[in-house]
């Protein structure tokens, strides 16, 4: 009886622990320029520009932190971002931010917003960038 109870408890512990480690509750939401603009106005989302420092210097969304997706230290830089708070990412057109979002989901971030069309779409819609 004790062995059966021990095995059952061990199974439950391992199942619960492994579910938390895989973070199946994490979500990536592809959002429009309008949704991003509203999100930045009403929440304390962490905004990350994953373009190169040179691209960032040419203009970025106000409040964005630059973490270059192609930087050899990308994973270490992303590890400094608070995983428990929502994060919004963007790049030039959406390719790098999509890859970054997937990485962040695997890394344990809970809520990730990805700007559809990137900064190109942001500017096309007449939204402001800062240098």
C-alpha cells in the first residue's frame, strides 16, 4: 500500500512539475498597428525592438529597448527581460520578431505580442517613431 501511494504521489509530482516547465499557457498574439498603439497606451508592456542597433538608431517606437535578434548574446540579453510581464516585440517587417516570439515562448515568457508588419507597417499607418 505504501509503495502504491509513493508511486502515485511521485507520478503526480513529476506530471505537475513537467507541465510547469513546458509553460503550455504561454501565448503569442500577432497584433495590428492599431492594437499595438492601444496596448502601449493602456498597459505596462515591455516593448522590444529586435532589429540591429543601426536600424534602431534610424528610428524606433518610443519606449522600445533594442535587443538585436542576430546578436551572439541574444539569449543572455532576453534572459534579463521579466518573463512574468507581457512583452511586445517588433522588427522591420515581422520575420525576426516572429522568430523571437517563438524563442521567448520556449524560454518561458507568459504573454508575447508580435507586431504584424513590423515598423514598416507602423510607419505606413502614420505612427510616430523617435531617434
